[in-house]
C-alpha cells in the first residue's frame, strides 16, 4: 500500500523535473531563423563615424554635442520608399529625473509622422521592445499615434529568445506568462516613472532579456543606407555618450534582412527589397559586415586574439563583464599589444546611483594585469558606447561598434543585438574619426573634460567582485 506522503514526494519530484527541463530547454533551444548571423563583408559607397559627446567645461558645467539622432532624423526626412527603425527604448520614462537635454522619443515619433504625411506611400516600420509599454502594463500614446498614422509598430516577441535568467524564467513560463498583463488596475510604483503598474510587469521584467538593437535602414535615391548605433531615442538617455556607423549599399540591405527576421518571428513581415549586384565600393576600400547576437562575441574575441605586438587596441564600453572577452584582453596585454581601456564607472542610472558593478570589478583584475584604464567622467549621464578599434602595424584597421555591451547577456545569444564591423586602412577618414573620438576622451581637452584616472573609481572589494561573478554566471543581473 502506497503511503500518502510518497505521493507528495513523487508530485514534488515531477514538478522539479518539469521546472529544470523547462529552464534547460529555454536556455539552449534553437534560435529563430535569421538570428545570430554574420553577413558577408561588403564594399560600401559611403561610411561615416558619428558620435554624441557629453562633457564638462572649464567651469564644471555640463554640455552635449550630438550628431547621431540628427543624422537619423535627416535620413527619415528624405526617405520615399521604406523606413525600418529598430530601437530598444523609445519612450519618455525617467526623462525628468535624468535631466534630459532632448526629448528624443518625441522627435523620432514626429519625424515618422511627418514623413508619412508628406509621402503617403512610404512604408514605415518601427520594431521595438515591450519594455516601452512596461510589458503591456502602461499605455504608450506615441506608439498608438504611429499605428493610427499607418506606421507598422512591431513589439518583439521576447518569448522566442533564449532565457538568460533560467532560474526565474522557467517558473515564469510555467505559471506567470499565461496571465498576460493590462494597463488597468496598476497598484505598484513603476520602476521608471510616476505610473502605476501591476505585479505582472515586475514578474516579466525579471526575465532580463530584451530586443536591445538600435538600427535604421532607409532608401536614399536609388541606394540604401544603414545606420547602427549604441544610442536610444529615449529621453532619459539623450545626454549619454554614444557612437554610430552610417554606411550604404549591400550592407544596408543585409541589415534590413536581419530586421526582417525579427519581424517574422514576432508575427509580422514587410515586403522583400530587390537586391542589386554587389558592385562598386569606396575609394578607401572600406568593407562592412553586419553582426548580430553571438556573432558579435565571436568577432570581438577574434579581433582581440588576433592583435599582435606593435598593434594598437582601443576599447570603450558601457558594460564589460563577459569572461571570454575579459580573458582575451588580459592575454593581449601579456602579448605586448598596445592596449587602452575606457569604461563607464557604472555610477548613474537615470537619477539613481549604482554600485559600480560590473565595470569596477572587471577593472580591478585588468588593472592588476597591467592594462591601462581610464573612466568616463560622468555626471548623471552614461558613457554608453560599445566600441573596439584595432589598428595593426601593417596599416590595416578593424572597428566594431553597435548595441552590444561586452556581457554574457548581450553576447551569448540571449538578447537581440546588432553591431557592425568595418575593415579599412588606418588612414581612411572613418578610421581617423573613430580614433580621434577615443583620443579625445582619453586625453581630455582644455575646455572639454571627458575622463578621469583609474584611481578615481577603483574598487578593491572582493565581496563585490564575487557578487559580479555570481550575477554574470547566474543571469540575475541587468547587465
């Protein structure tokens, strides 16, 4: 005769097995078609490096010089056939708390609306992350206005992605996902503003995954233009330092195909675009390659590992925590590569103070290995670029930039990410501009102060170091 307690143990064992199997499957499951790709290297008719700067003048007053979204707005304003914009954050959340210099979400919204009015036949597509509605926990008036004007607004289906935080996401998939969400009846404070949200917003937020891409594709005359950036049209982010690369030709159509993949697995589509032969190129011989998700990691590590004594490697990034990248940087230092690392101090987040994790902890071990490190001198904003520039003694150069932070979550096929890889001569204009951007931060200028020494934010705490290592490995982190 079966004892009553045995049945309970059996039930608990079955539930535990289902929980573990769910977590394992959704951490390793096949990715949607068209995700985690490296496109062919393409010649490009025009390649330009763009940057947004925030700095202190000699009197200690903060200033911003911006180019990226001015370029995006200009490209939207001339499009006649197609605009596809994929942006992680396009909202007003926390803008007042962060002292936002621009209302970028409104500027981009109005640019799309204006161009649709001017060119009624224009197909406009906005792909974005469900965080902009706090996972259906609040209304998004600007997205509703775009839909009413005929812009196709695609909210990414994040459930199709792998789970970066499986210990929570397995439980969420088994119980909480099915409850959905609603903007009605919120009773908890919003994590980013004055709105009220329900518990289901927080339960979804704890999955810690996102469509983190920041891209634009538009037609320009008979050609196509692509732009990949680290910046969001998010009001509270408008003071951030960011970088971007603008390019044209076949690489822009490759970028378009990576966005079509997101639309398709999110239940939408847009028409195929005729692909002309890959002919011609710039006089400087620049070649562009689009990278998404895990392909970004592979390119970063390959670039660092290929650096030899006599080569110069410059890295600037908002979050650095991926162990493969960290180990590759340390090994490059040992090989005698001329290496410099510029990091955000992880001090500020939209009016709130942060703990410095993970950058200060990674900096601790890299500084001990002899890597020269400086911190961006932030004052409420973030040093938000994701940038690697390798210039070889042979005269060749490689630039990688885009949306992907150098973290497990961003590089190991959990988030959606897009970066772009550029190969060019070291004396080409685009490489000179990218190098000058880094040097400006590293050395400062009499009327523009950008960075401070390693000692300013050095953190020797072993407790916080191992806290970073646990957060990175477990997925219980926002980085």
